[in-house]
């Protein structure tokens, strides 16, 4: 996928999902004559979305034991965050450290907290500094592209449609088998039929939102490639080490032991993080990953593209 195709795919996905969602949404409200119960459901879902957006940073901090990086703790990473942000035309996000062993990084934040970029203790342990910088370049890309807000807004109406479908299914089932009836513009049978249709359409629209999420991951990858020196190669190496450390490659049948300098010296397999750091020929692991065959069924339910597709995308950026 080229950058031009990526931009076109993101724009088309947003337009299609939004237009279909709005048409259905307006049609539903008209059909149901803006019933008071429906209005309560709409208000409740929007309220939950807003509260989630506002409180999510505090929840993330608590769950993942996130704290601000201490002054002078990671000077090289603080400088990288400032430099990448300057290139991106952004105010530098606050650098955070998550006290968990899982190698990961994430961008988050909102109007109450400002934007933040967090790296986990596990990521700092298994990656060289230049590869951590490439990962941070990806996360700052999410902030620059406002991905949190974009995905939230595009996914709002499909979520409402799905939950309205659930409501109508329950309402129709309850009053279809009950001698009591509520005054409504729909019969119980019609409510069940409409509810089932809306659940199906809401489900399909949310697959479109997941597809958009995968496209935004490519978009963030491109940001790292364009703002970090040799960013494509460094990000591929970082992702490969993370997949080794988390056992992802073993689960998918890729053997990394042949690239590992620690052979049979231990009574049990070395810790994944040690294994990831000890791999000297990480570029060979990258080639193995690029040869993996993506599963369409697994990918359509994922927020991230298959690693093989991400690596091929990054490789094309590196030679563009």
C-alpha cells in the first residue's frame, strides 16, 4: 500500500461509514417518531462516550501503573520526544513510564490531562534506544493525526445503531410474549425484525471502524518513518523484538531459536525479554515475518494490521 492509497482508503472509509450511519440513524428516528425511550438511549450512549474519553487517562494510569518520567531519568528519550514533536508541529506530549513488564507503548490523553506518550518498563528492557525512539515516533503520529478522536467520532453512530438494535430486539421479545403492550409505532414482531437488522448493520459498520483503525496504524507507522532517521527499519526491528518477547511468533509457527545466541545452556527456555534482546540477526526475523500469510478472518476483527503487511508497508516507505 502506497501513502496515496492509504490516504484515499482512510477518506473513503470515513465517508462511507459516516454516510451510511447517518442515513440509517435519521431513518430510525423518523420510523420510531423520536420516542422518549429512544432519546434516553441516545443520551446515555453519548454520555458514556464522553465520560470514557475524559476519564480514560486516569483509568489507564491506574491500571498500567503509569507515572511521569522523572527529570533526567530518560534524557535521550525526552530529547527524542521534543525533536519529533517539533518536526510534527506539535507541543511535546508528556513522557510517561508504565511499570509493567509487557513491552509496549501507547499514546493517550484528553482535554483534562493533555496528551501523553507512555513506554513500558518491558519495552525499555528489550529494545535498543534508537528502536524505542522509532516506537515513540509511531505514538506521536497517533497524537498528530488525532486518532483517538477520529475513531471515537466515526464509531459513535455505528455503536448507537447497534445498541438501538439490541434495545428493539429485547423490547419486541419482551412484549411479543407478554399480554401487556406498550404504546409504540412498532408492533413487537416489527421491532424484532428491525432490531435484528440494526444489530447486523451495526456489526458490519463496526467492522468498517476496525478497518479504519488498521489504516490509522499504517498512518502512524508512516509518521515514524518520515520523522525518525531510518525510522522504517528501526520500527520494523522494534516490532520484531516485541513479537519475539511476547511469544507472538512462536504461536504462529515462526522459530526464532536459530537466531538466538542463547542456545541450550539453560534448564528451561530463557525469559522472552532476554531472548528478544539476545537476537543478533533481527533482520532475519523480519524476513521471516514478511513471509507470514495473513489470515483475513483474524485481521478483520483486529484493530492492528497483520505484522507481515505492516512490514511490507514500512519497507516500501524506506525505499520510496
